[in-house]
């Protein structure tokens, strides 16, 4: 099972799956655990700040189930790097990438190789856990990221894509900078939806 971008949603999805008995994981993320991750990422603690996210994730997985097999890659998904990950024997891909170009590249290649994939849309600046749905990308509404993805995937001939998204309108936060933020419980609620309907 391949996880791209091990952040808020991804970390809770992995947590649920390893506790459910899934043993094989490939985790890809270039970032390190940061103080700003404490509000939403299950691997983020005062002890893991500064550690590679994928290393922290592997440690946590193995603490839960030492029999797990975890491959980690401290790098970003790019057009150039996607291919090497998809050469592996994958049963499922969970896409939590923030960058639209990399997200689209992964989806297109997964579709061409007939590898099942679910893609997470935006959860930032949202507070209503009941607004999450699993749907096809072309049946989504409200979500700004889903709107962009619908257009880009349609232009590339992708006819369907399972996604997790929220119908809630993102809250406007009055700050000097435009910042996307997540309340602590939203990524874990997104995880519940991912695991409940990712079949």
C-alpha cells in the first residue's frame, strides 16, 4: 500500500490501517516533523519534532506491529519520481499530496496501470466533520481543490476518480497572510471516511 505525502490525513489513515492488521506500507514524504504539525498529525510530538516524517511514521508502525514491512522515501512526488514507486507491487494508493501537478501525475499513472487509488481533497479551514463524503470527483461540489482537479482530470481524459472531500465552505480567517489551517479532529475524521469506504 502506497501513501503519498504523510501529513494530517495520511498519518491517521496509516494509524488505522496498521491497527487493523495491514502490514505492508510504502511511505513517501520529504518533510520533517515541525512544531506546526502538533495540531493535526498523529506522529507529531515534542519528541519527534525535527525528525523525518517517514522515519517517525515507520517507528510508530513498528511499535504497533513489529511484523510490518515499511519502506520509506524522504522525497517529494514529482513527474520524474512517480514512476519508480509505481513499479512496485501495489494493492492500493492513498493520495494526500498538496501539490496539484504531482497529484494529477500520480492519479494518471495509477489509472493507466489499473492500480486502485483514492485521493484526498482539501480539509483546511473546515470544522464540520459531518460534511465529509466519499464520492467520484465529478460529483463533488464546494471544495476549491476538487474544482481544480475536476477540470484538470477532464482535460486529461480521466473519467472517474474516488475522492474524499468536504461540502463545507472553508472558513475565512482574517490574518495578514492567507493561511490554511486544520483543527485537531478533522484529519482523524477524514481518516474514518477513507478507511470506511476505500474498497
